[in-house]
C-alpha cells in the first residue's frame, strides 16, 4: 500500500468517525426535543385542568356568596 492509499484510508476512517459522532449527536438532540415536547404537552394539560378547577371554585364561591346575600336579605 503506497502513501496515497494510506492517507486516503485514514481520511475515510476519520470521515466515518465524524459522521458517526454527528449521527449520535443528532439522536441525542432528537431525544431531548422529544422529552421537552412531552413535558410541554403535560404542562399544557395540567394548566388546562388547573384553569378548570379554578373556574369551578370561583363559581362555587359566587353561589355561596349569593346564598349568603339571600339569607341576609331574608333575615332582615
């Protein structure tokens, strides 16, 4: 094997090594992206549930306040 062939083989090996590293990095990025997307969807769902619960509590407080007002008016 002459010098040119050795350099060519070394360059090909280095190129393959860099390509493998790039693919691994891309997989890691995709995995992180997937985790972040799942967390975002979970947070979105949780916020929706919390908003619904808050509205229900507000409605209950309004009902309670209205009942108290009626009772106060009747007791006068």
